């Protein structure tokens, strides 16, 4: 910028690129962090399934249930209980029905008895996952472009932020409490630097996941616009399955599944995730087993598969996977780290904390923008733009978590047989978010923060309590049969309730604080208590 | 934060001049940066001495880093004129390469 040195120009760029899309980036970060626990959230939102416990005989029992429920289906797909969901999920297709990922009929079975469990209509964690990169209620491609542009700005904000702070290491160990703007700056720096490798990795990999949409020009020029040719030449697509043999179908019993699963378990350390049976009950039946997650990051954690003859149980094929080239491997490592399908529970929590730190980093940056301009506003009086940023800060930083809490509450309170129930859960999310925006616009700034954080603490803390009082409750399931998936969610709700309550405590009136300071005016939050 | 006195050839601008300056740099950063990155990606995808699919992968993986650097350049050059002229020089090479390929084809 004219008249500014290199570092100051980057400081300017960091401030404005951060502010312009900060709110959207915050929403992307929050819903993205939650998406690391997409399966767990979906499970938590099906309370009738919390008592399910995975059993070693689940594969055979699920097949037995399918034989009774859908003997004439053309295909059964059975997802076995695992560490992220202790139920068995089944899907089947009638003869001649098109096989798509979400088509056909589906049911959820108990992980031990394989009896169907009650399901409530809910999008579960999928809503948050989709929102993370496709927002809601707009064309998918448009939304991906918007999020892609915001992600590019995040990359610019990260790099210009690093350039701005020449003393990045010293700054990390600097915290000056109750110094208003300085304190917020220190918080922002600490959050940014603490997880800088994570922030960079998650941002760049986010761009890479959208790269063939955002930057298709390399493919288009080298392949003359034929993207299919590129993908098949890169050799990272699974080959189409072999055409069905021409032999006549005759009834035949399906082989026992247990021995096949044990054979696969001997080969795969994480066991079997999915069983697909085609043409069950005939001589042409095949059984395909898929490995549970966790392959090498180099091939994007692609799982292995084994194909068996459904009648004889003989192993037909067990293809070895091709090694990807160096650049595909780089792409695969980055995108695996973003999608995190391979991770065990501890790594998942670590990444979740990274996502929370990222959300807090974005949030503290936006608060810093307001705090930095407070002295000027006090001198020059109120300013519409400043007030707008203040309101949007409250409505996004506190309002979005309230909206998510409202989504969870709607999941618990809406009657199970309700029409369009899953849609109303999502409506509750947006109604609550709009209410937060209105509240933030009409209340004084400091009061708006305090009331919304207080409401958030209550909404989150009362959720596990509500479950406990309604009988069941995940904590009970955890203690009685060691099923920790839903209980983990409850502990996280309580932890975030405590965090919000701490925010309310920090916003208590200035005269009540220990160190006597000049009382702050009603609007503006400036001190950080240690 | 730097306490160094600002240097460089840029003089203080009037408020209207400042607005035009920011608008010009933003146009360069957003549209110019994307155009240069797109051309560089297309050009590198053709030019890198690797199998075709790998060259395209490498160029596309690198593209966002290039775009980011171009955005930072657009705002940190001493004057907007300097930002534009260096960007034009950078654009010339991939543009010439692509034009040559297009004519040859």
C-alpha cells in the first residue's frame, strides 16, 4: 500500500481480508470442527439407539435379519458396528431398482440382537457437515464457490498474519492481561500460533478438495477439457465392476458370513466395515467385504476389499492397490488429513481441538477489530459500520453455537411421528440464529454478549440433564455397558457450557472485578481476565 | 508491529485517492491474481517435464500458493502502478507460452 512498509501493508491486508469474510469463516470452522464427529453426532441424535452394543456375531445376525426382511432384494449393504457407531446399518434394493448411495430402503439394527431399532427423522451430523462446505438452501456449486473464495481469503489472512508478526515466537509467550486491546491481540496471537500448522493444513487442504472446481485450467488445457480422461489417466478411480455372468439364476443358500469375516479380519487390523451381498439367495450371489478405514494416507485411506462367491464362500479376488504417483500422494495426504476418515478417537479429538482453536482464533480476530476501534468511537461517537460489526460479531460468535444447540434441542423435543420432522430441526437452527441476530442488534453490545453466552451455557448444559431425566441417557449407557460414543458428546456439551459460563463471568460488571479499574462504559468488552 | 518509519516511493494520498488506490489493488489481487494463476497453472501443466497427469496435478497443487503470493504482492507493492507492472511482466511468460501452443495447434 502506498506509504506503508511491507509488514504494515500485510497488517492492513490481514485486518480487512479477515473482517470481510470472518463471519463466514467462523461458521465454516465451527461446523467443520463438529464434522470431525459427524458420525458420533448423528448417533447421539438417535437416542432410541443409544443402548446398542457391538457384538462379535453382528455380521451373521445382520445377514439372518436381512434374509427375513428382504429375501428377494437385488443387493444388501450392511455397515457393521464400529467404534464410531455401535449399531448395524443396512440398506437394500429391490430387483431392477437403481443402486444409489442413498436410495433403496434402509434400517438400523441393534448391534447385538440385529433387531430393527426405532429411528427419528433427522439429518444428524450430516446437516452440519454439508453446511461446512455447501451452506444451506442455495445451489450446491454456488455455495462451494463462496466457501472456496472464503477459504482462499483465509489462506491470505494466515500468510499475511504471519508476515505481520515478526516476533511470532516471542509473541506466543506474551500475555498481558487486562490491557484491553493488547490482551485481545495476545489471545489472537497465541491461538493462531499454537495451532498454526493445523490452520495452514486445514485451509490449504480445503482448497485442494475443491481444486478441480476452483482451478480447472491445468486439466482443461492439458486434456482439452476432457476431465474424465485426466481422472482415468491419473488412475485413482476404482474400475467398474465386472459385468454379471450370463448363467441362469437358481435358488441357493448363502454361505455362512462368519468365516469370511474372520478371514478378512486376519488380513485387516481394523476389521471389516461393510458387507455387500449381491443377488442373495441365488447361485450367482457374491459377498464383498470392505476394510474399515485407516489405510495409508498416501492412497487417501482407501480401504481394501475382498470378493467371495456367495454360494461356496470361495475367495474370488482380493485386489492389491496400486501405489499413487508423488503428486497424487501429496494430494491424498492433504485431503485425508482434512476428511479424517482414517483417524482413531484420540486423533479425532486432537483435530477437533485444532478446529475449536481455529474458530476461537477467527472469533478473537473479529473481537480485536472492534476493541481496537473503541477509543476512536468513544471520542467520535457511534458509527453505523462499527455497530454493524459489533452486532454481527455477537450474532455469529455466540449466535451460531446457540443455533446449533437449538438444532440439538429440536431433535429431542419435536415429536417423533411429526411431518417434515428433519426439516423442522433445521428450521429451529435458522430461527434461533435469526433471533440471535435481532437480539444482538437491539441490545447494548456488552449485554448482548452476556445474555447470549448465558443462554448458550444453559442450552448446552441442560441437554444431557434432559436426557438423564427422560430415562436412558447416554451417561447411563456408558456406565452400564461401556458405550462411550454418545456420552462423549454429552461431556463435550458440558465442557462448552462451562466455557460459555466462563465468558459470562468474564463479562461481569467492571466494579465487581478484583483489580480496581476505571469502570468500563456499558458497551464494549475490553479486558481479559486471566 | 513494526515501528519502522514507512518508506518507499508512495506518498500520502487524499481520501478519494486512497479509495481508488485500494480499488485498483483489489482488482489486481482478485481478478488479475486469478487470471495469472489460471494461466500459470495451464502453462505449467503443459510444460513440466513429468507425465501429463502428474504435471497437471503438480501445477494445480501449487496454484493456490501462487495466488496467495500474488494477492500479497498486489497490496504490498510500494505503489499500485508498480504492483500492476510487475504483475504484467509475470503474466507475460505463461501468456506467451499458451498463445504459442494455441497458434501451433
